[in-house]
C-alpha cells in the first residue's frame, strides 16, 4: 500500500479501477475477435476489440471524439478524422505527449493492444501509417 499523490497517481488509480471493471464486464462470449484484416498495420489477431472499446470509452473518450465509440471529448481531438496506424497509437498510449498523459503503467500490455487495435480499426486507414 502506498499513498497516492498528485493527479497522475489519481488518474492511474481511477484507470486501475476502470480496468478491473472492464475486465469483469467482458464476458467470455466476447472472446477473441478474429479476422482482423491483414491490411491493418500489424494489429495482433488476438486483440480484443470489445475490451478495447470499453477501455477507450472509459479512459480516452473524455478527451477524444470517436464516432464509433460514441465519445465526444474535445481536448485530444477527433481520432476518427485522420488515419492512425496501430503502432503509432500503441506508442501514443504508452508514452502520451502533445498534452496527452502516458498510460504505459496504467494498463497491461494486452489492454494497450486492445485499445490501439480498436482505435486503428475505427479510424480511416490509408495504409500509410506513421510507424
Ligand atoms: C487528458 C486528455 C487525454 C486523454 C485521457 C487521452 N488523450 Fe490522446 N491525446 C490528447 C491530446 C491533447 C493529444 C494531442 C492532440 C494533438 O496533437 O492535436 C492526444 C493525441 C492522441 C493521439 C495522436 C493522434 C492525434 O490526433 O494527434 C492518439 C492516437 C491518442 N491521443 C489516443 C488516445 C487513447 C487511445 C487514449 C486512451 C488510452 C487517449 N488518447 C487518452 C489528450 C488525451
């Protein structure tokens, strides 16, 4: 047990709780989402898109608009407005930047994979990812 200090600690704690809720909420029926199309820039076939959507709405939607998720956050802009490559999204989630907090310690790797897979599948994809 350690004392949580500062906004970063609070955010991490909130995300941890959300992640647990999301993990419990995701039933085996959702399972693996197969058939991730090959053109989609290295998204692992095991990526759980349902989990990604749940986590996106909880952790990202407050700052990002994404039509597919029904979120309308303004601070981080509209992720559906331009192509985003899977690998670039993974990096952005892990390290943040440009005013976005880092989530590399808030999420397990499989959760980051799930969110990035979901976002990259939900944005226009040109085949020319930034990675
Ligand atoms: C506290 C607000 C905030 C949260 C929460 C947040 N972001 Fe961001 N995000 C930003 C800001 C600000 C930028 C920089 C936007 C820019 O450069 O125009 C950004 C940029 C991005 C980018 C780069 C693409 C772009 O439009 O510049 C991606 C991808 C992204 N965020 C995904 C996510 C994901 C996925 C999550 C959830 C794990 C998340 N963000 C959570 C604020 C946030």
